[in-house]
């Protein structure tokens, strides 16, 4: 396991802030230091380290598979209108990430990046029906000679920063890292109608390992 680069600055700042607060508290009240500020600082720092973890995984990258782009729970499987890029009906699969899930996001298929766009927006709870269209989000489309897939990183009520490493024209591989969402949210995937779904509502999936559809 390693720590994600997006967390290094936050963890460094936490060390500085917690050290200063605990130093001041210690010289004012040792009782508060030992029984409140020190345990709280340790707890918050450990939780931050846990949040920014990136576990080591052995990715298979089989042809014809659409992999989960993140860890989390499947909360939506339905046909819907995709109005940003395709402007037609697509099969939507949404995966909700709690603050305890691994939060780096991965490409679900191999191919070439055909489209990417960041949208400023609201911070509705991630499971809200309008979160996909109204919240802060980042859309990426990857295409190969067999399929075109759109996936959307969506911020939630707590998540306030989406990071994406995608650029139009990039050649990418399934399970390669595409970005990061800080502190919980969800990822939507839009597939062609007729794509065979290999997951179900409430199923827990792992990014780059769980096959959620085949083509």
C-alpha cells in the first residue's frame, strides 16, 4: 500500500497544525492535552492516512470488460438520457463512494480519450437524483474500436475537489489512474444500450478489479 500524491500536502499541513495546537494545549492544560487534543489529533491524522491510501492490486485488464472505476456500492442501474456528449439514451451505472472507500479513480476500459470537461456546480448529497447534472463534476469519454464509454466524477456534500489527469487524445489502459475525488462522492458510467451488465444494485465493487459490464 502507498499514499496517494493528492494527500501529501494535506497530511503535511495536518502535522504542522496538530503539532502547534498540541504544543499550545500542553503548556496550558496537560489534562486537556492528554485526554482530548492529542487523541483527537492522532485519530484525525490516522483517518486522513486511511483515506488517501492506495492498495496494491493485480489488474487483469481482459478484453471486452468494463471495470469499476472506483471502490464503492452500486446505487443506480437504469436507462437514462445522456445530454452532455451522446445526447441519446444510455445505460447508466452509478457507484457511491463513502469516506471509508479507496478514492482514486480508474479508467473502466482501454482506448483513447475523446472528450473531457470540468463543470462547476452545487454540492448536493451524492445520491441525489440531480447530483449527476447539477453538482461539481468532471466528464471523460474513452473510446476504442468496439465501444464508447462516458464516466463522470461527481462531487458530493462533503467532497469539494475533483482531480482529473485526462487529456483529449491520451491513450489509456483499463485500471490506469484517471483522477481522485476528495472525501467521498460517486462516479457515473454511461454505456451503450444493450451492453451486458454484470453487477446489481447494492453490490460492493473494487476499482479496476470488479467487472461491471461486458461488450
